[in-house]
C-alpha cells in the first residue's frame, strides 16, 4: 500500500510539474510598419531568437503599412483587435494616445537609462504629460542623395554636391541643359507621408520649423518662411518627372536607381535600395547634407521610431520590458539596424560606438554617408515637437497629411504658395478642433 501511495504521489507530482513547466508562454502581438521584405524577415528572425531564449514569452510580429496605419490602428483598437505593442513615431503616438490605450513606461525607461545613454532627440519627443510613452529603437533623417556618374557626365564636380538652395537650382539647370538627364531631381508630390517629410525638411532648413505657437491651439504655419519653403518646393517639383504629383517613396527611388534623375532628398534606405536595384557600384551613390537657403540653418526632419505598449496586463508588461531590454543590447540592436544598413540610426551612444554597429560591410563601405546622416540628426527637428514640449494636436495634422495637401494646392490646383499656405493653415485649424 505504501508503494502504491508513493507511486500515485509521484505520478500526481509529475503531472503538476508538467503543467507548470509547459504552461503557455505569455503571448504579445507586435505590429510594425517596416513592410519591405528584408525588414520583415529581420524583425521576424530577432523575435524568434528572443522567443528561443525566453521560452516563457512569445513575441508575434505582424506587419502593417504606414500608408494605412493611421486608419487601421484606431479601428482595430476600438474593436478590441489591436496589438499588445506596436511601432510608433512621435506624432503617430499622440494620435493613438488619444484613444486612452497607450501605457506609461517610466519604470522601463528608468531601467534602460541606467544602462544606456539615449540621445535627447530620440527620447524626449516621447516624454510628455509627465510620463514616457514609448521606448526609442532607431532614428532617421533626410540627406541629399545624388549620382556621381551623372554629375561627372554633365561636367559637374562629383565630389562637390550643391550646398545651398541657389546651388541646387543651378545644378538642376546644368544637369538638364547637359542632356544627361531630362529631369534632374525626383520630388514626391502625393498626399502622403513622403511629401510631408520632404516639405518639413525644407521648412526646417529655412527656419520655419514651428507650425504651432506657444499656445498648443495656435497655428503659426502661415508665415513668410513657410511660404518660401513651399515656393522652393514648387521649383524643385518643376524639375521632377511627369506624374510626380502621385509619387510617394518608391517612385523617386526607382528614378534615381535607373538614372532617370540625378538627385533625391530622402532617408538612408537609399543605400540598401541601391545595392538591391541599381546597375552601378555603390561608390557611385553620393551623399550630402540637405542644401540650405541664404539665412537658413543646417537641418532635416528627424524622428526616432519607438515601441509603445497598449495593454494593461501585468504579465504582458513584464514580458515587454524583458523584450526591450534584450533588444537594446548593442549587439542585438545592431542586428536590427542592419536590416537596412545606413537607414536606421542608433538612438544610444553604446550602440553608436559599438564595434557591432560599424561591422556591417555596407556601413563600412558607406561610412562617410552614415556619418553625414548622424551629423544631420543632431540638427533634426519634428513638427509639433519644437517648443521643448509635445503638442498633442500634431497627430491630427500628420494623420491628414496636411503639409502634402498644401503642396498639392500648388502643384495640382495651381494656387500660389501664399494662397496654398493660407489654406493649409485653415485646414490645420479645422483638424484640431
């Protein structure tokens, strides 16, 4: 009897232990908008690596689209089908935060900052209303990309790209007159984030970075410097290929890679894109800071992408904390950034100065370009985040692509820059009511 009792006890204990041991892992659905196949695959690989090292947690990445996320995310969240955490940029976060689901992350940021030094421009836009609302993971900004081979064929110095607005227009004219290219520069013009970001970059270098006043409800978009930025955008647009009013991100890339144009102002994904799509060596791809007008300033749009938590579940919060702490190890973070070398910029000093980040062969080949991007990021700005605080109204403006809408009043409807900017300011006022 004693043996039988002992056997029963042993079996029951084993079963209980099995239940504990094989309890379902904490599952977190992760939405991101890095939809290009090589980025989707790298994020999937890293999530699988984390899951293998943390069998009690399962991160499930699901890819979405930046072109649809401003409409998709609120609808899914309100229907109870949203993710547990998702990728964010500062203005998008303010848009989702208005739904009441974004969780403060002060304890997680405190833990991370005890180990890593975040760049202020990456972290501070996520700090408002007394809390941190996202964990930065990578930054990005705009530079001028140009084809050295086409410059040389047109009799231009391939190592002396335009530095001012005046020089940029002169370069466009010389390229066109040479016959080497019919259209010197590619300019996005769709009512899309790509156009917003180029427009705002031109506003930054022309010292028109403030679209709000000291009062969060005051729109200061309608001012002479903003008008000048739009007038210059129109001049560049006139040098862009036909159909540019419908162009977003991909068409300018293709135009540069195929030699249809010689210049584009965009982010660092042009390096990886060149390798995958251009029929010329990487050394042909030149890089320079965004040209500056007389009386202007060095700069660009700059923002970090971060991770925001959308669930109050304590177990999921603890799992999220483990994931972001694991991700910020310089060796792991470098693997994430290398999914598109030169595009995604480090947000901590530890990653920037790590051997792991600079070990990528593509980054090694384009060190000068990456350094230009990093230097440019020091002067970067983001609309709605320029007065040492976050304007909660910016999400409504960026969701409607009002900067790009204003551009189309000029390029499509034929209005003057003055009239278009006036209408843009009115549309912003309506959006934040």
